[in-house]
C-alpha cells in the first residue's frame, strides 16, 4: 500500500494549498517522483540484478516501477481536480487494493529470498525496505480506517467534553 499512501499524502498535502499555488506543488511532486524512481531504475539497470537471483525479485521490481508510474499519474490527476469526481475516487480505492496485493507479494517474495542478499545485495535490500514501507503504510490505513469507523458509529464521541472531565 506504499503507492496508495504516497498518492493519499500528495492529495492531502495539495489540499492545504490554495488552488492558484497547486501548480507549484506539481513541480515539487515531479522532483519527488524523480527521487523516488531513481533508485528503482538504478537497481533495474544493474546487470548483477538480472543474472544472479533465482527468485522473482527483479520481476517484482518491474511491477513496482509500473505502480510508481500509475501512482504518479493518479497523484497528478487528484491534485489538479477540485472537486474530485466519483470515478477518480473509485480508481483511487481500486488502486489501493492492487497496491495492497502488490505489497503483500513483495513481502512474501522478500521473505522467501534470503539467499539473494548475498548475490544481489541492492535488489534484496530494496525489496526489504519496500516490504517494511508497505507494512507501515498498511498499518497507517488500518488505523485511519478504524478511526473513520469510530467517527461514523459514534459521531459525537470525540467532541463530547463531558468525557474528559
């Protein structure tokens, strides 16, 4: 869910800015995307990455790069449109489901490929970092979803000052 988290963070950050300054935010977003994609392409371009790891970590990296491009497009679309159409919201949440599945696959593949730590160190470390980032972003959305559920079930619970003395 790392990509879903990044799109969510870009959307929420853009909403803090006035509409006339969101183009400046797009420049910052572009710089972030370049910095996010650079290590992925570096690891992909290493000849050692494709030859020496018998587990499909390289295939997972390619899928991760594709998701990065989709997340970039979705982040640009969501930060520029106001109000956000329902079709964009559906696409955003569907993308979240697919990124959860991709993060789960990354975690399982990394867990099953400890021998790649010796042969393709960069690829394995990247997969390990991405796995932890996916776990942390999933925890973030679970907590956020739990708080939203509490707010819907008990709308006045957090605003009731009699609870706090």
